[in-house]
């Protein structure tokens, strides 16, 4: 590897909302001539999404510590020393220029190994309320890149920078939507679907059919619910289709006039980049209730309607969508507000910072070696 071509490690994952930002930064670094290695968990979305994006991945065997049972926590603590040791060997062997971490339990052993081996680490905090891992790692990270200004107070001021969350460039290329008669509603419950959104949508179908409102649905229900849910949808007699999983999310969002979804950081950042209004129903069991804070920021800007999980029923979904369907000017206003929250260039800025940290780390190492050599010469 040449002086200007370096290896960077992307650490973390679990959900698509964590993996896709790392892929966006990896693509930017790769364009600049660098090599990329991902580190993640076998049961996270990274196990499928990273190889599909064309990048190598190393797996670390570790579980979570927050919101898990006692036996799971004990098992994780037992796995931790071995996982950290394995990551130390990996870092010693591959000698990365720097690590880019989005947090999550898979990133924990990598961060600990980085501290032990003196490897520079740059973390990305996607949520308004930082996760447990990032709050810990933030104490010694070289830089902390933030999605929201609201999370600045959790990190050292001189290390933190609000860059926005790196988003796949396809979302920024989405054009403003002109409704073609029917209101296109896309419902996204995450890769595994959402029981709350599935139930609410199914309960709303008879109401939409009775009113005859021109609504067209695209609903990602998750693989487990697909068979029964698709039969129920076909019997309901409403326009649209149900799918187990949306492979091309940018294309689906491009066709949406309104999106109904959870409020993960990746999801709301993609909506901002695309300029799409939303009805957000935060997952109530997310760590530190960070999805509610994400949704509050969007709703406060006029880009979304926040409907708590406990209130998302068939009647509420019907009322909110019907109201917006009759007020197209409200949808246009929300779309513009969503676009105003977008932060283009986040992937490029993250790559800039990683290269800067890598150069500084290498120069510091050279200076340290030079000082040691001079000291040894003086002794001799």
C-alpha cells in the first residue's frame, strides 16, 4: 500500500440504518484510492449488506449489554475479553490508518482494541441521544461526528462536529414529487417489518375502501408477516401492493408522496435528503428513546407528524393520511421542510476527517520514533 493509499476500518452495524452510512463513507474513501475493511456481527444486517456492496468483512462474536436479560448479559461479558483480544490481533496485523465507528455492540470490542493498540478512531453519532457505546468511546475518540446539534452536549466541544449522517447519494438525487392523482403512500417498518404499523395499516384498509379516496399503498411488512399480510391486503380491495422487503429503497422513496415509518436516524436522514414528508411512529423500546427525539426534531421543523406507537391505530392512520390527501399544500410544505434538514456532503466530510486523522496519527508516530532514535543516539 502506497503512502497515500491507506486501509480504513468501518466498525459497527446491526441495522440498515447503521450499515448504509458506513457504506457511503467507504464508497467515498474508495474513490480516493483507499482500501476498506468492515467489522461487524454475523447476525446483523451488515452480514448481508456489506458483501452485497462489494466490501470484505470480518466478524466479531459479541452480544449486547443494554436491554437484554441477565443470562444474555453474562454471556456477553464472557465473550468480551476474547473478542477484544481478537480485534487487537486484527489491528496489529492489518495496521489501519483509522477506524470509523457508528457504535452498537459489534463496535465495542473494536473500540477497546483501538485504545489498547493506539489506533485512531473517529465515531459517528446518528441519533439525537447518543448510544451507550458512543458515549463511552467518545471520551478518547479522535473526533466525534454528529447528525444533530442536540447531541453536541454529550461530547467534548473541541472534538465534536455536526456533519450530518452520511447518506447514499441516490437519495439526494430524488426530485420533488408531483402527485399523479392518487396519493402514493409508502409504509416502511424496517427490514423485519413493524407489528404496530402492520396492524394499523390492515385496520385502516376498510376505511379507505369505504371512502374511495385515491390512495395507493406500497407496504414493506417484513418476511415473517408477508404470507398472511399479502392475502389480507388482496382481500381488502385497496390499491397498491405489499412486499416482504424493499430492495431498492431510493426508488421506492422517489415514488412516495408520503412515507409512514419508524424514526431511526438513517430513515429520517434519508427522508431529509429525499425531501419527503412523513408520519413518524418511533419504536418505543429504542435505547434511551432516541427515536422519539429524532421524530421530535423532524416534527418540530414541520417535516413530519409524530404519532406515538401506542396511538398508531387503524383509525389514527386513516385520519392522518386522509387529512393530508385532502391538503396537498400541506404535503408540499412538509416536503420542503424535510429537505431543509438535509446535510449533503456528510460522507465526503467524514472521509476528509478520516484522512486528516490518519495523516496526523502517522506524523505523530514518525515524530515519536524520531525522538526515541535521537534519545538513543544521545545515550550511545
